[in-house]
C-alpha cells in the first residue's frame, strides 16, 4: 500500500478529516520513524508546503494524538515527540544524543479500555527507558582507549 493511502486510511479510521496538510504530516510520521518533534516535522515539510506553519504542525500532531492516530511522547518539560506507530511498544531516550529509539523486544504495557489502580482511572500507558544508547556508549568507549 502506498504511504499516501496508508496516511489517508489512518486518518479516516481515527475520525480525522483529511486535508492536504494533515495528509502530509501523517505521511511524514509514517515515513520517518525517528520520533520527530514539531520542529522536525515542520523542517521536513516546509519546503514542500510553503504555507505550512509551526502552529499548524503543532495543532495537527495534537489532534492526531487526541484521536489515537499517533502517539505523543513527553520526554521532559522541553521535549515532546510523536510516533506514527500506535501499537504498544517501549521507547528508549538517549540522554547524550537525544534520540528516541523503539525497543520492540521489550514487553509494553497494554490498556484495553480503562483500568483502575488505587482509585485512579488509567486511560493510557507509556513506558520509556532513559540512558545512553549503544552508539553513544561505543563513542564513549573509543575515547577512553
């Protein structure tokens, strides 16, 4: 299936009305599994869509998240990124290079509907690890030797 068709299908399945900009943003998420930020998406598309604004990208990504068409990952107060892969999976954030990686071999928490934990209603679960990725660890090891 073409990426454009996949993007259209994702939006339609999640009740998001497709527009040129929404389609382009969803295509970007699906084609770039790098967990992009609003700025990454904007920089990746602003040359194709000159009328695109960061505000539009921000509001569109929020809309996707609210409709479960994409995942919003809040890494810390200064970094929020988005993932087009909505299947439950674990993420890893490298404190050195700032990249976010998928860890598909780790067991991800899965909420079906809502569940109650100590009286709190859980509607969504996310799990991500923080540390130093293998690339940064290898670079660090090289500088020691």
